[in-house]
C-alpha cells in the first residue's frame, strides 16, 4: 500500500467561524518487532509528527510515539481568519515527509 493522505476541510467559511479539520494518513507502519520470511527483524517505520499550517502559520501539532495506530486520523478545530492554504504535513521516523494541502475561501 502506498502512502496517501485524505483531508476533510470546508472549501468556504465566514470570517470568525470555527471550522473542523480532519486528516487521515494511510501509511504502512512497522513496529520493529515483526520478522520477515528469513527471520530477520523488519525495521521500525512509524510516523513521528503531524503539523497543520494555515497560511504558513502553525495551528496544530501532534507528536506520535511507537504506540500510535496504523492509519491515524486526527480531528481538530481552528478559526477561519482569511482565505488561504491549509497544509497537512506528516513526518516519518526515517525523515521522509508526506504533505497535502487544500484551499479555503473566507468571506
């Protein structure tokens, strides 16, 4: 399974409205405890961090640890202040970054 991100965010909002944001990342997690067919340990490969930016300003951050479930989903809220870009960024233990974004129009 390749890594993919699903975002749920409103396309429009009124200035001052509180909006709900959801982010799901489908990511093949490895705990570091499983073994392959040769009996060798499969290296741990987990997500370690999530950040959401609203017009380049951080509005939400979450740090993950080895107990995080596969395909984590986050729900959080922010106030609509101006039209702009919402960036959803996940970082893997290996340093690889997965990112997606969506636009919001505030009236």
